[in-house]
């Protein structure tokens, strides 16, 4: 399916600006008597006897467009006394009706309006914002994160409609579209990825304690960067929501697998409580004849595997003349242990294993987060500074024992089932981001907001170690595998990235008195990214594999072994006789994006609102490399990878409010998808089970997006939403297996792909009771999506990539056809205590993990259900909270299968490729707030 969005945009633009209505307007401001007449946002304003209504905005303002006549206005808010006022409206005139609401004899219990910031964390306020927005977006706030026991942004977004996470992959899939199709921002400004494997920063870095809310915007508008076909995930960081605060919390817990493992293995010399590196980030080897490594191959053990989390939150507001300065900060540390025991294998198309291993893997993750916010508010605007530092250290020890035809040859060879691979890996990442945001209102008609961000990333993979052993059945011992030098190795890499971005936007409101005026927005963005990636791999070359003790290989792998010739140290550039042997391999990447846009928001009448926009982006990207495969630096026949292209991206969003409780939305847009640096750089990355390298000849994809959605708002906390979407992608980028004897992957452009699907969301209060003594609430939530994806899979036979797809068409990688998220919550409380208990269920159906090639069928990630139970208990008098719960109660099996057909019996079956369980995690925590 193709359609001319540019023609659609032009037609709608001229249609909407040509419509005019000869009506009158009622507008005003609602204030709260209980808070010294502060603005009262999210209150209800209704024309009595009609369906004409509105909600006040964050400044307490409202506006209604009506035919000339006499009316009665009803002002209301939960827990406040309703007020009725008569008004007469004439054609073309604006009548101002301001109103003060008071609680009177009512007691405001479950709604406390302190500021716009507070409401930006509440489920009811965010649902109201979703209701008033013209775009199709889903927002999850701090209140919902707490209720569902979510610990970070990754856990939050996978509980929204149409979003899933593939096991072993850091980032999320939105409507079947993976990392490259999505974008991530903090307070509306882009963030770089901490890992060369991914486009987006890992959402696991953003703990719940720094999140105000997360906006998952699945439709495109002109003010967003155009490299976005799945969703823009924007994280709004916390700000101070009261005059002063201090909060301390601590949480502990255990993973049942980690607690029951017999000795928790960690890499030697890299483990520390906070995960900060104990040794250098770079290779200490300056001479291949000197064995100067700072760590050993022998692993260490940790006896205490209790998960721990600490955080402190504090801040205050200060008067500076008539203006206010707020200061806010968060410091947090989180440590987690995981252990998995299972199976991993590789199989041919006929079901014969080329590798089958028993798996033991010990994972340790430590994260520290610092967030600082300073915001100065004055009469006509504000200026804020946000600083964010995230340190994440993830390390694991992986032990594989079994059959591997690269080590022991044929499966019938004596001892072939006892080959052994031990891999120790440490990824240490530091992200430092500074933002400056400002807004200013020159008049009721003209307002401006600007922003800038500079982010610096330092990512390292220090001293990754791999040992490979062949079992000697005659001597009942292990020998170092010596088929290739890479079977025993050490690896050091560093990634340095500087990313800067700026935005400026001017909004012009044509008739601000009406409250339903057209608004024209003009803006621009600039972003520049520079990346330097270096790596050195030290290879142990054995003349013949010496006998070794896998529990202590350093008895052989030491200076004496090097001096005596038991092994030699080489790199990808050669041995000790090559003067350039220790020069790191590298790639250098730069990308510049310059964009401008126009967007018109036009309220056609009280029911129909139209937003049309167009965005132009000029992109220049260049990648040079000197790696273990080729060199665009030293070899004139190898050309650098370059993309220089201008995109013109139209978009349209329509909202038709049938009445106060029912709305229909439509969206259409054109976007694009850029290949990432790592996908285009020609360097070979080796894993235990496979290798991967980039394709410098990739091109950008073009994406066409259409959405339709119906919302029925039952109440301020209840909704039924049903939507459908269609995405057509030209030249989609796919990760696929190459034509080679080894298991090697790269990236190719195929011809086309599409995704079509439906989404359903329900939030319903099943039971509610409220009295002077106690309140109770029993609620249920469900979001589910079904999608169908299809991708044309063209064989690649030219250039640096060669691959033959098993099937001409197939499902898109990572696109689960069925996703289900559901939660059941019970809350009760009085003036002294409160209890909130939530049961959270998640399920995804089978999805493609790896696309099949060379007669192999697709590898499938099988369906997985998860169940969490979270409880929060509060002693209000002492401002003390207790939380406890269990995550992953079902401890379901994560497993991969591949369909194979026996060449002997012609029998078709599902062959197991991988299987393990992650264990349940029991948590207990305390929180105290001043």
C-alpha cells in the first residue's frame, strides 16, 4: 500500500483554514478557594442540558464555543461543591466567566491539587491529558509505576498497549517494530545510546525514582525527529512538587535462582559492590612478549547475593522577589543478582545439532543514578537546568559444557559431549547529560520555548575473557582448544560519543480570547553526533593444546607459559614481529541533522480539531573504519559509508469529539529509519555462539504510517479504547544470517514490509466505596494487541553481504502477534493507614527471534507469561511506607525453537535451541518521607 501523504496534507491544510463559524465563546479561569485561589486544573465545565463541555487546563483556564443564546454553566470538581451560573452569549462575542470553587461541607480525599507537576504523576490526571490531546499517546505516571511495582522505564513501557521486550535484548518493540524504528528522549530532548549495539539508550537505566511520567507517542507529528516509525518514548524527569521534601528508601530482595546456586561466579578483578571498575579500561599490554594483565582467568565467588536498592530524594523552593527557584535532586543505587541454568544449541535444517550445551550463567548488575533539577519560574516563563548521570555495570560469567563440532569434531568422537567454554564479560557505561530548557510568553498570542542538551557517553568492555577447552577422553582431562587463535582470547573496547542537540519553537495563537483558537507553530532542530569506537583483541595461539585445569587456567596462561612457547599472544594485526600489532582497530562515525518544521492546530468547531504539519530534515552521515575485516582508511578501493539525504515528512492528526465521553482520532504520516553506526561499520564482533559484522551499503528505509482510534471515557479513571494501525516500510533493514560455514550475522535491506494490527485498552473500577471512616477501591486494567506482519525477503548476492533466505516472505523479527497486559488492584485506607495490592500479568505469543536462511527455518521465541504481586502499606502518621511482593511468580521457561525436517524420516518437528528459567524475585522495602 502506498499513498500520497503530501497531497493529503495540502488538501487538509486548505480545507481546515477555510472553515469559519459565526458563534460565540465562553471562557474564564477556575480557582480553588482552599488553596488561596490558586488555579484549579482538570475541573469540569458543562453547558447544562447539552453535551458541550470542557476541562480546565493546567492554568485553570477553559473555553467553550456555542451558538448565540442563553445558557447555564455548571462548574464541578471531585470533592468540591458544584456551582451553576447563567450567561448570555451573542454572535462573535467572547463572554468571560471566572469562578471560585470551594469544598464547602465536602472533604477532598482522593484528589489533591497542589500544582501541575503533581497531576502529571497521577493516573487520573494523565488519563485526562490523554483525553484532551489530539495525538494518540499513552502516558504512564509515577503513581501507576508504584502501583504496579515497576522499578524502571523498561518495565513501565512494556505494560502499555502494543509494547514488548525480546529476551536478551535491551530495548523494546513497539507494534512489532524494534529498536531501530523507535526513538528515546528525556524532557523532549534526544539521548544517545550507551551501547554500540543499539540506537536507543537502555530504558532499564531510568529508575522509577527519577520518573515523573513516560509518554509513549505512537504517532508522528512535525515537532518530533523523523527517524521514528514505532514510537517516541519521552521520559519526563521528576521536579519538586511541594515547598520542601526529603525522602529516604531502601529495598532488599533475593532472586530464587541466584540464592540457590552453588557459588555465585564473578569475573576476577572486575567485581565491586557499586560496579565501578577496579582495573583500567584499556589493555595493559604494550609488548606481546610481556604478560602484564591485571586480572586472572580464574573466576571469583560471591557469597552474598542479596539484591539491594537505596535512594534519597530531596529539594526545596525559595522565593527570589516575586519569583520562585526550586532545587531538586535524586541519588540512587541498585544492585541485582541473577542466575540461570538451561540449554543452548545450534542445529542444521535437518535437526542435527552442531552444538548442544548445558548452560550455567551468573549475572550481576549495578546501577547508580544522580539527577539534579533547578527551575526558576517568573511571571512570563521559566528556565530549568537538568543534569543526569547514570553509571551502569553489567557483568556475567557464562559456562557452556557439551558438544561443539568446532571443538571436538563429530558427535561420535569420544569425549565430544564434554567440550567446555567459559566466557567472562563486563560492560561498563557512563552517561552524563546536561539540559537547558526555557519558555517565555511574550503576549497572549506569542510564546517561545527553546532547549539544548549536551550528552557525553563513555562505554567500555574491559577485559572480556573467553576460554575454550576440548575434552581428552584418553586422559580424562581438558586441553586448550587450538583449532583457531580466537578460541582463547581477551578483548578490550571503548566507545566515546559526544551528542549535542538544540531546539527552538515559536507558537502563535490567532485568537487567544476564544480558547479554541488556531495555533501555528514554527520550529527547528539541530543534532550532531560523533562516535569513536576502538577495540583490541588479544588471541592466544597454541602450537598444540596444552593440558589445563579449567578451574585455574592461569597455571598455564602466564608469563612462564609465554616465555616457554606454550602459547603466543597475537592480535588481529599479527604477532610480536609486527610493529603495528597493538594498534587498536576502530571506526569513526559522524551524523548531522538539520530540521525545520511548520505545524497548524486548527479547531474546526467544538467537535473537530485538526493538526497538520510538515517537517524537512537534512541528514549527513559518514563512517570510516580500520578493522579486522577491511579498511576505508588505508585501502583506497574501500569507500567510506556515506548517507546524504533530505526528507520531507508530512503529518496529519485529527480528533473528533462525538461528545464529552467519546472521541475518534486519526493520524497519517511519513517517516524514515536510518541504519545505525554499528550496522554499517565493517568490524567483526565475536560472541560465544555467533559472529556479527556491518554492511556499509545499507540505505535508509521510508515508512508510511496510518492510525485510527476510538476512545470511550467512562469516568476520570476509566476508559475503553479500540484502535487499528497500518505501517508500510520501503527498504526495511533486517538482521540475518550470512552464507558462511560459521554462524555469522549482518544487516541487509529487503524490498518491503508491512504491519497491520488492532489494540484494545480497558481501565474499569469494579467496586468503589467511600465514607468518613474508610475508602475502598477495586479496579481492573487490560491492554492487548493483535498484529500481522509480513516482510519480503530478497536474497543478497552482491557487495560484502551474501545471504539466501529460506522463505521469500516471512514475519518481521521480534513482532509478537499477540500481547496481553492486565492488572487487578485493591486499595483501602483511612486517616491513619492505607494498603494497595496489585496483581500484574503479562503475556506475549510466539515471535520470530532470528530470520531463517540457507534452508534453516526461523528461530522462534516461544510464548511467555509472567505474573507479579506487589503490596504497598503506609502508616500516614509516621510517613512510613512498607512495600513487599514477588516478581515473576510463574517462573516461566524462556525458550527458542527451530522447525527442522529429518532427511531420513522426513519428520518435521520443533528442535530446541535455547531454554532456561530466570527465577522469581522476592522484594521488601521501606520508605520514609519528611
